[in-house]
C-alpha cells in the first residue's frame, strides 16, 4: 500500500499563520496541514467528509474500519495502516462498492500518530502487539504544542518514532530505520518543580510495560501532599503498574522490565525514618556545621576504636551501598529521579545538612554507574556526559 503524506502538521500548519509563539518563531521547516492519500485514490482529510464506514467511500479491495485506536486500513496487498489519535474522515474517488469489516488484529506495517497528544497510546499499541519493531511509526499532526523541532526530535528518539517532510511517499513494505539502544540506567536530577518527574515520564511514555516505583509516604491527611500524589497518578498512563516500596535494592535485583523510580530524595528520607537516624530523634536538632560533619562521617573506625554495633547512620550507609550495588547489577531498564541538593543554601538544621550530604553522595555514586545522567532546570534538560 502506497501512502503519500502531502501535509504532516496540525490543522493550522506549523508555523501557524499569525501566531507569535516561540515555537512558531523557531520553525525552519514549514509543514502544511495534515493530508494523506492512500494508493492514489483514497484521501484522508481532517473532518467534514463521509465516515470511514460508508460503503460508497472506499475502492474495492481496501478494508477500512474505525477502531478504538483510530482509522485502520488494509490494502489489497495485505499492507496494514493505522492512523491513530487524529479525527479523520475519509473520501475516495471513484466510489465503487467496498466492505467495511474491521481488519484482523495483527500488527500494523505503518502507524501515523500524533505524538504530542497522549504519546502513551503508542505504548499501549506496543503492549497489545499491534506495533512491533517492524512497524514504521511516523509522527503527524505536528504543531506548536512542542517548543521546537529539536525538542520534537529528542522526544521521538525516546519514543521510537520519526518525522518525514511533507510530500514523502511511504510504502507499507518499508521497514523502520534502526533505532538507538535506550540507556539501561538513567539518573535525572533537578530541584523542586524543575520538571524532572515529567521528563522521566516523557522518556518512558511509549514503553509497553512500565512499573512506577513510588518511594514517598502515603501523605496521610495532608491535603497538599495528597494533591501532589494525585497529580502524579493522573499524569501516568493507565496501563502502567505501580509499586510502593522502600526496598529498592531488592526490586532492582529481581526486576527485568522497565522501572521508573520517583524518587531518591523521598527514599532517603524514608530510610532515615526506618533506621532512626535523624539527629535528636525529634528533639532540638540545631547544631553547628562542625557537629553535623562529625555526625555524618560514615568512615570506618580508626585503630584502637571499637564499635558495639552498627549505628543508625551506619545502617543508612549500608542501605545506600546496597542500592548502588543493585543499581550496578540490575537487569532492568531504570529511570530514577533525584533531587539535586548541591545548588541551594546551607540548611539551617542538622537534619537538613544530613539529608543534603547523604543524598548528594548517593547521587554521585549512582551517576558513576549510569549510562545517562541529566539535569532538569525550568523544564529544560541538560545532558551531563562524562
């Protein structure tokens, strides 16, 4: 089946006429509104045309159906096309008799999808086996919802999709170009409200199977924390699984799928709670920096010193060491979110300084064992290569 992509943009094109946004100002390749022609006889255009199920609308030999995933077309040669996520109607010329049965549920050869509208739909197609490594996934409906062409290319590299210029001819017998191997271990650092969690979710949005690992507390009756947890849940794809645990080392040792760990800051706080390692155990924890440095020194005892048993801080250090070892050896693909604690003011309390120092050291250890590390600032991603 031969598919001509006459236009690949959203309804207004990209750039949108008269739009003064930064995205439209940055565009260097003008894209026309979406228009698709199949086998030279069937034109797919946005809105306003007869429905895809109209038996007068399709040439004989083409099987078409509106499915829950979008418009599915099977050509006379058996080639399979899915246009997902864009409200299309269909017209054809000439309009002889045809059939409107739904194609059998087998993988598609070509998928045209708007990746800026719920990219997790692509992950669900992969989960159900309708998109495979042999499926060519082409991004259409493109517009200023993405900040720039460069940012679009960055996202599509994570998602296993591609863009093509207006006028490109695609055949369902074509095979996708080889995609880059995803990094096995990724560490994303950032400050509060930097966009680090959104970046982690974006990178894995089109994966077929993801386990979201929540390390934070349930929130109890705290309205602000409960609202924050709800926002995270609502943002995640419905087909993702969720695990709530602080035993990250065991999870990394036993998992072989894809994990999103959010985040290491709340994990450190939970480990301090479990080990009873906070200074003062609820008493006054106002100490000098020198006192805090002494309390956070996790080095081995010197000659002649004896240790009755592991102290609370020793147990925290052991949990961090176990996590780093499991991170190094895991068979899973992991994206972990952590707080960058080295850019702020010196905390006023011993607890704050202890948290900062412990998490900062853990971030360094995990970064050394990661293929990909990035810093997220104001929603922008800065790669931190070695």
